């Protein structure tokens, strides 16, 4: 199995390289860095079109050479220029060709620095990919030798998120990282962060916190039944007047990765970002991995048990 990183043919994808390196180093998986360019024109088209295509390929190869120069020596990397009708379709072609377990992408350059911003390619893949999609915040950088230290699952406190919790726990255990379940609530009058078990300033918040605490404890019991479990398991609830405040209310450190589950309203076994998940992704200050629905995400757990 491999990780697939999409690299912009113009060479402006340093966040992709840093995140892909972090994930590959942590998991021990080989990495494929690819630049997707348009398919060549049909035979008989004007010579200028053929020359333009050759120029695009040359630029893509130069971009990958730049990525190769920046890549540390402790990661197994292959570099590919791929031709396709669109960038998103080309990436999905390569997922199947290389049996990739994840697509790694950078944020849009039009986004806010330090947060995840969706561009046209990432938006399409977040509604069509059959493997998880990892997104780097704009300007994301890692230090030499850095690895994932903690996997945080955006948890709503409902039993139907078992697949997300178990997948996050399995990944955390395999990369020797801690597991954290984080529940986020947006309330007009909320201005603070609480840990589980602390009552809020209204019956609604208190009742919600009690439900989350109960379901979190139950989720941790199911995690403890896995073949491998994270050494550290923790949980937190963050309240905010808006989503930005709720995400900022949680402590984030280097080596943190946030996982978000797909909406079950989407196509079966495809990533489909719901409105709540989209808001969490948008304001996340750390890399985000959007996982696919139950039928696909539980393959992570099944693979770990088979090994």
C-alpha cells in the first residue's frame, strides 16, 4: 500500500510534500508524488497544441525535480507525471494503479494562512474519492524527522461514529501516537473550553456534555478491545460562539492530525463532506484526514487485525 501526494505542475505544493513526508515517515508506507497534466491532443491537431503539451510535461517534470530535491532521504518516494482529462480523475486513476490508501493534497493558495482551504480539485475529491483524503493547512511545514504524535477524531458523541473512532485508534496505535476524541459545539453564549465532566452554563450544554462523556467512555471501551491500542487516550469538549472559536479552544501541538468522518448522506464508500464536517475542516489549524464511510473506513481495522 502507498500514499499518493498530488503535486501542482507549477511546483507550488510545498505543503503537500511536508504533510506527505510526515504521514509516510510515521506509517512506514512508500510515497508516490504525482503531477497530473492534461491528456495530449488527438493526432492531427495543430502543432501548437502538441508543443503546448510538451511544455506542460516539461514544467511538471521540473516541478517534481524540485520536490525530489526537497525530499528527505528517510522516505521511500516515487515520482510520476500522469496524463488525464482532469486533475481529480487523474489522481483517482493513480489511486487504483498504485493501490494507494490515501490522497494527500495542499490547501488552496487563496485560503487563510495556517488553515485548510479547499480548492476546486480538493472539493471534487472530497465528494468522490473512495480512499481517505489528507489536507495540509496553507503554509504547513514540518521539522526534520518529525512524526505524527497525536490523532484527534472530531467526535459528535453518537454511536454511529464507531467507524471513525476505531479507524483513528488503529492508525494512532500503528504510528505510535496518542488518540484524542474532540467534540465541538457552537453556542451563541459560549466563550470557553471545558474538559469532559465539566458542566456548562446552561442545561442544554450540560446535557450534551453528559451524553458526549457517556458515549466517549463507551467508545474507549471498544477501542480497548482492538488488537493494538494507543498508549494515550484522552478527550475534550470545546465550546465557541462560532466554529473558528470552537476549534481554537482546543490545544494543538506539532505532530497533531485531525480526522473527520464523511457524511452518510454521500454515495456509499465515497468521501462526502457534510456541512458540519466542512466547517471543522475549514477552521482546523492542523492537517486533516477526511475518512470514507463505514464500509470503507473499517478496512483499516480489518487490515490491522489480519496482520
